[in-house]
């Protein structure tokens, strides 16, 4: 039997299990890839929000990454919560040592409940040291607004923002539209030198959407690890997230988790 592809996840831990490292591991495993982790922070949270964040020292995060990469190796690196400039510098140094591995960068800035997960002074470091290295970045419209310095209010603005991000960083951009109004959710993929591609899912009226951004990025990372073309990996990831929302278990009194394991999706050897 052939070995599964490998995904190294660099992100924070969510004690509620709906987002962060926990959602990433579930997603990557459900899609037939092997998940490894470098934990950047331990968050104290549930569906009602984040009540505390305990940062892991940057040198320990880098050591976790090197331990995995130097022994097991990786076919994709997925980046999530990188909360400080020193941490970003440490992660970027490891990425430089392994520049041949595609990076899926989710620029996590704010939790679903509104808690800040990226220090304001670290936005510049993220833009300088992480996003230019990405194979694809996956901001939502609010994160894109911070990066480009102007609001994204509609689909026309979404396309302009994607173009601005792709031009600035030289990377593919999947600009998520879940925060915009409308009957459908538009995720817009812009790859340098190619026309924009639209992935539209029916909007599900539910509060159980915690971890959708982490899940989408990890599903893309699994697809890239399986050597899918980026647009195909994105299309599959969008379907995976939509099915996860539709099958959400209904846990919690706030923004509940989605279902990562009962959607029937799989990639790879026995898909």
C-alpha cells in the first residue's frame, strides 16, 4: 500500500475542538492524508468564545516544525494562527529551510466570537515574511480589508481585493466571501496570470460555522498534498466545508462546530 501524503499543520489549539489544530487534524485525516502539528498557542475557548490565549515560545514552535520535517517530511505545510511577530519570524526561518514545500497560509486574525488572534503589530510581519511564501492564501473579506487597507463590502470589492493581494504578494489568493450578504457564499480564487474562478455554495442559515476557515484551508492543503491542481483542491474543499456545515452536530450555545468526519468525502488511495 502506498503511503498517504503528509501535511504539517502550524496553528493554535482550540479546547472546544471546532477550530484550530483540532479541526485541521480531523480534516486532513478525513481526506486521506497524514497530519502532523506544530502548536503555536493554547487557547481556552468553547462555542461562546475565547477566554484566554497561552502562547508557545517561538523557538519551541520552530523545533516542532523541524522535528517533523527533518524526519517524516511534508508534502504541504498549512499555517493558521501565528499570533506575534517573533513567532512569524521563527516560522519563516523554517519555511526558508524547506522552500520546496507548498504553503497554504490562512491569515487568522480574529476568532469567530470576535477575540483577536493576531497582535496588531504582527500584521506587517505576516505580510512581509509569510504571505509572499504562500502557494495560496485564504483570507476572509475582513482579513483582506486589513491587509489591503480598505473595506470589502460586496462581490465587486471582493474581486478587487483578490487582485490587490495577488499583485502584492505574488501568490494565489482564495478570498472567502462568507462575511458578505447574499443567498450564496462566493469563494473567489485568483491565481497569478489566470482569470478569476468562482466557487459558489448555497448559504446555510445556521450559527454552527465555527472553524470553517481552518477547515477550508486544511482541506485545500490535503488536496495539494494529494497533488491535485489548486482549483480542483479548492473546489473539493468548498464542498467538504459545505457538507460539514449541513451536518453540524449542534453542540454548544454559541458558534458551534461543523462535522468533519461524517461527510463521506475522501481523497487519495481509496477515495
